[in-house]
């Protein structure tokens, strides 16, 4: 782990674990709609931030997060035993 969250991780965070759109439905802005819906859910539940991470090679999700107000914060290392277990972490402060 290197870097720092704007708001320390706590129980008032919403965490986006996976974002996926079925092949054949790409380019219909469904990913944007999912991200915007996460904002609604977070605000309804009085969350203070939304956090997410993605693989370094997943440029689509990186773009999706940044174009919806998320800021790159740090690299996190997953606790799993994988060859490439680092992820780019993003946060949106509400």
C-alpha cells in the first residue's frame, strides 16, 4: 500500500467491488449509470466516500471512475497469493 485515502477507510464508506457490463451492451453508458446509481445509494445511506479499485490493465474502469468524479489515490496490494496482486485505488468524497 502506498498513498493515502482522502478519508480514512471506515464503516461510512461505500465500496464498489465489481463493475461489469455484458458484452454486446458496451458503449451504451450502462457503466456510467451504475456508477451514478452507486452515488445515490451512498448518499441515501449517509456514506462519506465511495472507494473502488481496479487492475492496472483495466483502462476502461479507470476511465469510467475518473470521468465520474473519482480520484486516483494509491496502489493497494491484495492479500491473495497472485503474481500480479496490485490494484489502482480510487475514491470519491461525497
